[in-house]
């Protein structure tokens, strides 16, 4: 089965959200077989920063929906956007 590389942008609820703690919470809540390959922060505006995660996941029915839902349920997450998705 092939894998999928997805780049997901996670917007925090506030400027005071600790992105390291948010990243740790996300890594604990990701579904099995989903791994974080790269973590970046992106300056948005007015001191707000977003997390950008490069994730490797199996190419299964539902695509990134399961991952997006798992991340949305985490306290401190305001929005989740898939910026890039490609089958490897």
C-alpha cells in the first residue's frame, strides 16, 4: 500500500498558545501509522504563529479526514488546513 505525504497547517486558539505543548498533544492524538516527518512554525500576523506539520500516513479511504478530525478535537486548536497532499 502506498503512503501519502500531507502538509497540515494548525492555527492556535490564541497568541498565548504554547506551540511546543500543542505539538506534543497532537503527536499523542494522531491515529496509528501516522508519523510526523517535519515540524515548522509560520508567522501569520500580529505575533500569531501557526504549526505546519509534514505527516506521512497510509493511503486509505478517508484520506486526511481522520487526521484532521483528531487534531481539531485538541484543546488549543482553532483551525486545521491541508495545504498539500500527495501520494508517494
